[in-house]
C-alpha cells in the first residue's frame, strides 16, 4: 500500500498526489477533470514563475486583485469567497497587488490552504473579514488610525493609545523590534 497515491483535499476540489503531480477531481466520486495540474507547492521556480506570468497581463511583475483572484480560482480551484480571503492574505504589503516574490513565498510557506481546509478556521476568517469591512469605510483594505480606533472602542477598549499601537505594529511589520 506504500505505492498508493495519497488523497488530499485541495481547495474546493480534491486531488490525488503521485510524486510531485496532482490530478484534480471535482467530487468524491473521482470525476476527473480534463487536465492534470502540477503541484505548484512543490514545483520549481520556473513552474511557479510560468503560472504567475500567465496572469500578469500587464507584464509589470505584479498581479492586481482581479488577476490574483483569476489565478486562485482558475488554476488553483478556489471558490470566489476563498479567493477573496487569500488575495488579502497573500498581499503582505497591503498594496492591492501581489509581487512574484510574495506569491512565491506564499506557495513555499507550507500553508497549503490550511485556512480553507479547516472549515472552522475559514469561517472565523470570513467573520473577521466582514467585521473589518464594516470599519474599512474607504474600501482601501487597510484601516487608518481613526478607522482602527472604531473597532477597538466597540470591543470596549476606550483608552488605547493608537499612536503607540501603530508604532509597535509598524516596527513588527518592518522587522524592527
């Protein structure tokens, strides 16, 4: 039985792994899709770059939100809701686009859709995103100091020094201590 392929959950699809290749199926009855897909999680840099370039329509080395969602849904099989969550998570810099380096680092991070496969965790992330959106009044996918103070106050923290908090968060994100 050691030579049997291992069946793993792959986003909203399932997959059968043989070596470094995955074949996707779209239901438990193994209705095989028409194409096998290389595991980009284990793929070499040229395979990952090829996938990224396929969706980098402007050839600027970045995927905007729409391009990233298309990649996540089209090649990785995520649902619309799942791709929205991952688009925000992969965009580490919060710039509304994802560089090749951010995308590559995410694929190599070992995360492998952990937040989707754990339904409880994914539900909590979706709830947190909905709460976040209510305070992101300018739809920037970021909270400025005033926007940040509103959810903090609604949680009962009235005396939070937002200047200090932003300084600490800035140091953490920039690698300073």
